[in-house]
C-alpha cells in the first residue's frame, strides 16, 4: 500500500466518523446560496473542523497555516468529500481565489495576516468585481478609490456579491486614476467590509433564496495598505484572480464548494421517478439520453485527468483548463434539466409542495444550476475565450 493509499483510507474513515449531523433546516446547495445565519454557522463550523483535522490547505505552506504536503493529498480529500457527499465548505472565494492570489503575489505581511484565517473560516471573503452596469465588461469598472493620505476613500456600488452578508474582506477592483478608462487606472484592494460607509443589501434569487448582495460604498475610508500590488495594477491582478476562479490554475486550498447532484443521482432518479405510470428508466428515449449523459460525464473526468499530463496536451495546451468552466457548468445545467423531464407532469412542482419528488430538491438544483453558467464569467464569455485563446479566432 502506498502512502497515498493509506492516506485515502484514513481520510475516508475520518469523514465517515465526523460528518456533521443532518440539520433540521434546508442546507444551501453552494457557497452562492448561503442565505441564513443558521446555514452559515453550520457550514462555517464544518469548515473549521475539517481544517483543524488537517484536511484543508494541505498543499499550502506550513508557515501560513497550510499542511506543506504535495497537492495529491488534498486531491484525495476533495474526492472523498465528493464521494461521501459531506456538506461543502463556505469560504470558497477565500480558499480558491483570494488565498491562492495572496500566496502568489501578496507581501509577507499579507500572507501572515490573511491565509490562516481563510483556512479556518475565521475570515470569510467575498468578491467585488461586478457592478450594476458592468458585469462581463469588467474594464468598465466605475467604483472609485480616491487616495487621501494614508487612506483611500471608496465610492460606488458592486452587485451580485456572493457571501456579501457574511464576509469580513472583499477582493475589490476600483478605479484609482480619475478620468482613466478601460484597463489603465484600475487598482486592486483587500478591502475590510466592516468599515463605516460600506453597506450590503441582500438580493433574492429565482429560488427564493438569498446568497448575494448589492454592496454600497459611500465615502468609506480604508487604510492605504489595503492596496494589493501597486496603483494601476488592478487589471493584471483581476485577470490572475479569474484564472483561479475559472479553475485554470492550480493552488486552490481544496474542499468542495457545492452539494452537487451528479449523473449517478440522476440514474437513481430515473429508476424511481415515474413517467406515464412507469419507471422513467423504462422509456427508451429517456434511457438513450441518460446514456449520453453518463458518457459525457466519464469523458469530462478523463479529460480532466488528461489535462494533468503535459505529454497528452501538446497540440492545444490551454484547451482543457480554459474550457473547464464552460464544459462543466453547461453539462450540469443540461443534466438537471433532464432530471426534471424524468419527472414528467410532476416536473413543475416546487419545494414545499407535498406531491413534489424528493422535496423539490431537483427543481431547486435546476434553477441554481444557472448560477455557475453566469457567475465567474458567462458561458458566452467563456466561449469567446476558447475561440480566441485556444482556437486563435479573431476577436470580431
Ligand atoms: C450566482 C451568482 C453569483 C455571483 N457572484 C459574484 C460575486 O461574488 N462577485 C462578483 O463580482 N460578481 C458575481 N456575480 C456576477 C457575475 O460575474 C456577472 O453576472 C457576470 O459576469 C455577467 O455580468 P452581467 O450580469 O452584468 O451580465 P452582462 O455582462 O450584462 O451580460 C448580459 C448577457 O450578454 C452576454 N454578453 C455580454 N458580453 C458579451 C460578449 N462580449 N460576447 C457575447 N455575449 C456577451 C452575456 O453572456 C449575457 O448573456 C455572480 C453572478 C451570479 C449569477
């Protein structure tokens, strides 16, 4: 038995013994839907427990609270969390975007100050990129950060701030050079949210859940040392953040970010859900589509593995990482739409309806599946990226 094999056994046993009891309230599906204090407290305590057991940030440096081990160990933990369907960890933006960014380009002081508390969920992070009038077009950012001695004064608004109600810090893109346009004149901040003049207002989603906020800045003064890098480097740092966010770069701390219903759950559903009075799986058209989803799922997993073997990616080396978000989020949305069609006439029933299948969790999952096809860059933007950077097609 190799070290990794015995580690897998140890991790499996730990999660079996330590998974938290089922709560008597509905858990959110992902970090983008954490909407009540009850949900947040439960998930935060769970993240802390995993970290204290040594199973988060395993590949991050020990001097900042990480485990200092090869990434393969964290990969095993992530796979085991997925396999055992344990609850997800809520500090996704900290663990997977802000944290790796700070480790890659942060100062020693920033690493000392932020990394360990990201892992333990002591400090929750959010992201202030999108604005009411600019989402895909990030270079149109208008939120201002005006230098004033040893402070910056923030004015403007961000929107769709996931975890905005719970975050202590925000990775924030703002315009520091008055009169500048587009990419120049933007700067990047590690912004404390509990600052007078910063207010968040929860936004209700399609599913009736809350999870993101609009965030207002009204003459909010933050210390000048919240600036990351130098003034004017905001665009470069934002692009680096997006490579972490879209899964194209390694270095993330690990854990899982959602409670995913997967293709095997859909297979089970097909055996129990009924169409026209018979198990849905007996319908040849349904079977045909189900097999296609199973093949696609297996193909995606093998593709992800191939992406880690450079010798198999020589022709278009960036094709797999740059298409990852587009492939997986769209696959998930189509899969969950299919899961509803399996339910025939019961498909339109909603959470709370006594006759809905499995409490309406499939309906909720389907509506929520649009989140990842929009957040972090819409599918159209992702397709543009693949067209331009992988296939070399012209911008227009
Ligand atoms: C669940 C969820 C969580 C989110 N969390 C955060 C967060 O924590 N922080 C944050 O900053 N933002 C967050 N967002 C916002 C997200 O990043 C934006 O919604 C997204 O970038 C799109 O911007 P927009 O909504 O302004 O749409 P727009 O940019 O106005 O786009 C509208 C439509 O036009 C299409 N479009 C735009 N430009 C092009 C183009 N060049 N080519 C082809 N089609 C185009 C888009 O694909 C889309 O269909 C979140 C969004 C969701 C749904």
